[in-house]
C-alpha cells in the first residue's frame, strides 16, 4: 500500500508542477481591486498596473452614469479611452529562453463604440537596453486609419457588440520567447489611436513550460511509479 501511495504522490507532484508553471503572474488581473460601489463607479488607474500613456479607468458593471457591458468575470473591468494612447502594463524579472503568453478579453460596446486600433504585447528588455516583443494588434473594421495589412498585420478586427452577454467579449493573445540577455518581461495593453472606449477584463500572463523539460521530468516520474508498482508485484 505504501508503495502504491508513493507512486500516486509522485504523479500528483507532476501535475502540481504543471499547475504552478501556468500560474497567472499578474497582480489584479481582473481589475477587481479596489471594490467600487455606488455612488463611486470609477477609479482612476488600476492597482498593480502602471499607466502606459494616458491613465485608464477601473469601472463597475453596475455603473449607471454611462453605458457599460457585463463583466467577463466578477463585476469590474478596465475602461480605455480611444482618443490617444491609453494603456497599462506590468513588468517582471525574466531570463533568456523563457516563453510567455499574455492574454486579455476586450469589449467594443456599441453604445459608445471604440473606433481605432491598438495592441497587446509581450515585450522583453535586455541587459543592454534592447527591447523586443511580439504584439497582437486589433482594429475596428470601419476605422479609416487602420494600419495597412501589407505593412503591419492586423490580427483581430473588433465589431461593435451590445455587451449584454459574456460571449460578446473577444480574447486577444500574444506569445513570445525571451531573447539572449533578457532581464525583464512586460505585459502591455495599449490603444494607439481612435475614438470611443474599449473595455478590458481578465488579463493573464503565464510562463509557458519548456516541452523537453516537461517530457524528461514526466518520464522520470512515470519511471518511479513503474518501479514502485514492480516492487509491489
């Protein structure tokens, strides 16, 4: 019995490592802090996030001062103004070879539609100050100044939605691997230009496990389990 339990515990440890590897690194990823209740519907900025350009606003799904969508999760989300560069980012220590995935959910609400373009990105800063990254760009189909797809690819087009259902939210994802001499990774959300507002909810930054390392580790665990069962037999 003890040998069987040992194998089980090893297997659990393996899946626990997978869970840890995919943990969300972001502080306040769903913009639920601080708690906002009437009559204070808005909070300038978002705790844990650094402004990128203009300061975005944390607002509440119960807001009656202006139209808002249902939240993707919880009751709060980030409101980004389209008339200029508005955004937010978080930074973390990183090293070369690490792969990160950054995702957010966005809403283009038809009552005050966003008409413009922007991006999310995983950016890396190296020890010599070099910055590299892999952005995922978004744009509304009607926006006259969308970047030329032949010059800069637009990954996602955002049509207006009524905002009455969670299915109206669109997920954006950017993934990139840290280059040589990396010291920092940035997860960035930014509206470049346009008009109207864009709502953002449920951001997530995860470190993607290296497949070879997981394979070797998993193979070792399975071997231990097999040995334990062999001894039992």
